[in-house]
C-alpha cells in the first residue's frame, strides 16, 4: 500500500481531439466577420449605381465623380479639416500644459484637479455639447448673466472656433494622458544637469522637458486630429444651424435624416472618410514605432523632481481652477441643474423653478424609459460578451501557437480606423443585405454587435498589458502536467486576468453606454438608446428632457467609475 501512495499521479489524459483548433480558428473567424461586415458593404455600395439591398444595380465609378461635383462638397471638406485642425491645436495646447502643471510642478491640489480634468474623457461629446449649450449657448445661464451686466456676449458656439473649443476641451484629456506618461519616464538627470548649469524652471521646461515630450505630443496630435474628423454631435448641434457642414453631418443629413437617402453618395463619402482615417491610424502606428529613440529612462527606478513654481504657484492654481470650473464643472453642473428645473435663468430665483417633472416625463413616456433600459441592457450584456471575446483574442494572440495570431491581432486593432458613422452605415447595409438577419435590425442585438466591433481595441488595451506580465513558466508547468492549451488558459490565465477583465468590462460598459454615432444609423422604434433619444429630444426642442436624460447618463457613469475604483482599485485610463 505504501508503494501505491508513493507512486506519482499520472498526468490527466489529453482530449482525443485538440480543443485549441476550433477555439482559435473560431475566434479568428468571428473577429474577421465583425470587422469585415461593416466595411465591405460600404466599399461595395460606393461602386454601385443602385441601393445594395435592391439587388438591381451595376458596377460604376460615377458615385465618386458625383460626390466631387456635389454643390458645396468642397466647403464640407474644408470645414472638416479646419475643425479637426483647430480642435487639435486646442486639445494639444491645453493637454500638454495640464500634463506639465498637474504632473511635474508643485501646483496645489494638482491631483484633485487632474481627476476633474479627465472627466470629459468619460462622457460622450453629445452630453458635453448639451452642457456647453446650457451654460454658454444663446440662452445659456452665463450668457444671460453676461448680457444683463455687460451687454452682448463676446462669444458664440455656432462657429468653427466655438465648436473647436468644445471639442478641444473634450479631447484635451487624451493629450494629457500621453504627455503625462511621457514626463514620468524622463531621465531626471537631464533636468538636474540643466538646473546645475543655472537654468531656471521655465528654461528647463522649455529646453529639456518639452522637447522630450515631442513624440507624445505628436502621437496624441494625430489621434486628436483623427477624432476631430469623426466628430458628429458638436457639428450637428452647433454647426448645422449655423450652416457649417462637415463630412459627418453630410453623411447624417444625406443618410439618416433624408426622406430619400442617396446611398451611392453616402457610401462614397463614408469610404473616403474610412480611407483618410485608416491612413491616420497607420501614421500613428509608424510614429509610435519610431519613438524609442526618445526614451531616456535608464535601468534605475527614478522619479523626476517636481518643478517649483515660486511666485507663480498660486496665480497658476487660480487659473487652473477657473479652467476646471468653466469647462468641466459649469457645463456638467448646469446641465444637471437644468434637469431639476422647469426653466433656468439668472433672472429667476432658483427656488421658484425647481421640479422633478423632467424625470417624471422621462419615465412616463415609454420611448424614453425604454431608451434608458435599452442602454443598460446593451452595456451590460454587450460589455460582458465583448469582454469574453476580448479575453479569447488576447489569449490566442499572446499565449498560443496559432499560426495566424499576428493577423488576428491586426484584425482586432483595425476598428480603431473605423469611425462610428461609417460603422453604423456599414452594419445597416450588411444587415439589410444578408438574408435571414432582418429580425436583428429592429432589436438591440444589432447595437451589441456594432458596439462590440467598435470597441475591441479599447478592451484589448486594458487586457493585453496585464497578460504580457504573466510569466510563460506558468503555462509550461501546466502543459508538463498534461493540461492542453484551453485547460491551461481557463484554469490559470483567465483567473490571473480578473483585475484586467474587470477594467475591460468597465471601459466597455461606459463606452457602450455613451455611444451614439453608430446607433443613429441602426436604431429602430423599440431599440432606442439614450444617445438616439437625446438627439430626438433636441430636435423637438425639449431642453428639460434632454438635460434629465443626460443627467441619468452622467449619474450612471459616475457610479460605475466610483464603484470600480473603490471596490477593485482599477484605473480607467493610462
């Protein structure tokens, strides 16, 4: 009996059929379908003389000629480039300055202001637009207050400059994150050498710190320019009424809101946008690959010493505080306040207009309450399914011998180059074209599928870095004991990835919950979400209901961020 006890256990028997093959190929095929589904129909429709779903058409290149001859299309392209360029200048200037002030100086309460500075990153540009309108619009609170005291307000949101300021403020956190990451890996000895040589704080920042941030500034600038090209809500709310069309509103007006959509023209314009954005994303990749020559961090773990602002410390603190109040707290706070009032004006005492009627109407009308419920379902179910898919993609790419894992990684990251409006148009054509999928068009499942495709890269960004930190020795030990690839992944890797998967799910939940640009091309009666309901209410002039619905979105996202940070300690940004 003692001999039996001393005998080592035999390793578990391997499955008769290797499970890795169907799982890996199935994952790759699913990602391929998700990515190709919206792109191929758009490209095909752009070279057809009829609607794709009519099955009566001929191949032609006339759509490109028609688009070039379309009256005002040159102005559309010019406005699009100008808006993206101005937005990038605003975002980069503010984001870079904030990274230096909040990350590298002894500015008071820098950490607290940094948290407030990042809030536009968590909210949709649609909600921020409504907030800016509530404060600085023609009948905004601050505008009316200014008019009562000084006369006409010196600003307007209904211009390229006004739109660029709103968009730039909402995108500045992206530049801030990239630049802050760059400043924290700078070799402190370079700055110390400048100080020893007698350089003051300003000269050291200008001659040493800022040049070392150039790769981060350039990379985030291309990213912000790309996002600027894809903007829809800000041009739709402020540009359209002022007669300032851009490419996204051109697609919207000729596609969604047109009684007789010109499918050839819309698809050709969408294909043009796709090509431009693909080039910009490729450029980002090239720039990121070339930034290694700027890395100055050595082998020692060091932390750069904060710059002392001296006499400028408190003046810069006041300016930073005013910026946070004017661009973050005031728009969001006024929007929330407007949700709890029947009318908001500095001339009317607040106590006379307080009400919960806006929220009562939201939940009394089925279409709006359904939009809130649908947003929850799409975000909860879609976020969970997308997280599971992303975990599979990461494991196959990082921890398998799948022969096409490099191709799979490229496919999974490609949706970065697909604007939301293009994805919406593409999925609309795909589901109209493919037989047997018509039932999905009027359900929330088409939104789950479209949102999943769009945000696969964002989810991978949360999961892949942690998986790369897990030692391959754990995999080898399990394989030596007889476990196959799938059992190793399920029993060892996935449990170790739980914190990253929590972060991934949270990012996807928030992204799904605030997404609107893809949904406006896909929703139908019964499958509305908060973003589409907000646009409908805005068109109807229901400012109070818009504020109430936007407040619900803000509250849900705030609770989600607080919960994931407090319970799991997960950061939702780089």
